[in-house]
């Protein structure tokens, strides 16, 4: 996989993702939003920022652990002072984008494809990506009785979450790199690519109708708990083993009207990631506690432990990796592209990072001009 390319190449290829079907599962595995708004408790004497509250959305999923832990441990609220957090959870990127467009949320943790789709559909007027949050957490897991080596994949049925989603494109690109042929639309070819919702993939695998899956966490670890084996970790295919899986987006109007609130949320996110990386076991427990609060069910140890280890929590949005991801979609024949210049505004994040003595991050020439 390639590193960052010149701006013209990035603009040419990044649009490929925008033409893909709406992402449902790159950072979650359902297709419905949930209405479970919660407000954090605020100290009576805490000083408010420019807004009374900030409405934050995220998925009850490990790739959104920065939000899970930040809410559970009060790290986000601490930076916001008297400005209350109102949280909403979502199971699908399109639902979260709709909520952002409707003003139901102001800031959200979300995967790259729905952010790009939302931005392009609005003509570049609705959102900005203001930070990264997580990298990795995607694996190719297989039935060890049927597949022991890469060559054994030929003729087998391998699931991806959805036609054109982040994992689907990555798998199609990897197949092409092996010299195999697959029709991107139908999924038919040397390997059968089966588009399967992550909610049902473990059942399909258990029933024997799938031989494996290229999927995000915790679906990959759920399959491993069913007897599957990890054949490949996608992180091993990327320079420095990093590629974007979760970003933080904000409504452009909220960013304009309440930059101090956005900056406070980003300070909370940076401090949360710092705490996660310094206290991985405590952070994992906190994430699982918030998952239980949001969904009514915590993840068992055999799922959360390996899933947690495969996700890197970081502030860098890894903007350059979008270029390579989109290029893979172009090669798969799934494209059409508008200009994404302006999708990033990393100025408030870089201000926070600089104040914290950390290195600033790059927008791959796709920032606000």
C-alpha cells in the first residue's frame, strides 16, 4: 500500500469513496440508530463555555473507545466545565450523518467513508473532520479446517460487511494483489466475496455458509471465539501499521459558533487517548462498562481482549491513508469524484496538541484553505 501522494492524486482518488454505497459497518455493525440520549452530570459551580450543552454522537463499538472511555471516566466533561454533554449512540454512519445534518448532534465519532459521503452529498457545507481517534482493528479470519494458507482462499466464500464499504474495498484490493480476479459488483470470481451484515456474519459462519470474513473488531474476535483463526491483520499491510478507522467530525455551523466548545472536546479526546494508552487495562474495563451502559451487555473477555489489542488509539486522522484507500476503490472500478478540499480543519486539534507538547498532525492537502 502506498503512502501519501501529491494533492492532485489525493483529490482524484479520494472521490472514489464518495461514490460508494453508504457505509454501514466500518465502525459499527448495524443499520439503525438508537434513541438513547443521555446527559452527563455537571457540577453546579462549573463555568459554562459558549454553549449550554454539546450533543455528541458515537457508536457503542470498540473502535469508538475514545468516546466510550471519555464519557465513562468523565474526561470529556472535565474539559467542558459547565457545558453539559448530551450523548446519542448510533449503529450506522448514515444515521449519524443525518443526525448531524438535522442538528441532533454537534460532534461525532465516525468512520472515514460516511464522513466523506456526508461531506460530498452536502457539497462540502455540513461537516469537518477535526481529529483522528483510532487506527486498525480489521482482520481476515478464516475457518482453519478449510483454509490453512493464503492459497486455500481460492474458491472459498469470504464475507465483507457491505459492497463498497471500507473493508470490502480493502479485501478486493488485496485479492487483486494476489493476482486473482473478482467482479467487484457481484463478488464472484476466484474468491467469492459475500456481503454480510456484521450482526449476522457470526451466525452464518457458525452454520458453515461462510469460510471466513474480512471484518472490523469486535466481529473478527467474535468469529475467533467461534473457532475461526486470524489469517491476516490488515494493519500489517500499511506503512507503520496505521490506517484510519475512526475520525471526529463536527458540524461546520457548530464549529463556527462555538470554537471554544470544539476545542474543549478535542482536549478531552487527546487526554482520553493519552489515558487509554497509559492505562490499557483500566481503559478496556471503562470502555466495556460504557458498552454495557449503552447496550445493556458487555463484551466477554474472549472477545474484548484480542479486539482491544488490535486497535491503536491516536489523535492523528491519518489523512494520507484516505488517498490509498480511495485508490483501491478506483482500481476496483467503484468511483466518481468531487473535490474534497476542506473536509479537514485540524487547526483546533493542532492548537491542543501544541499546548500539550505534542507534534502537530497533517491534513494531506485536504484542509480548509
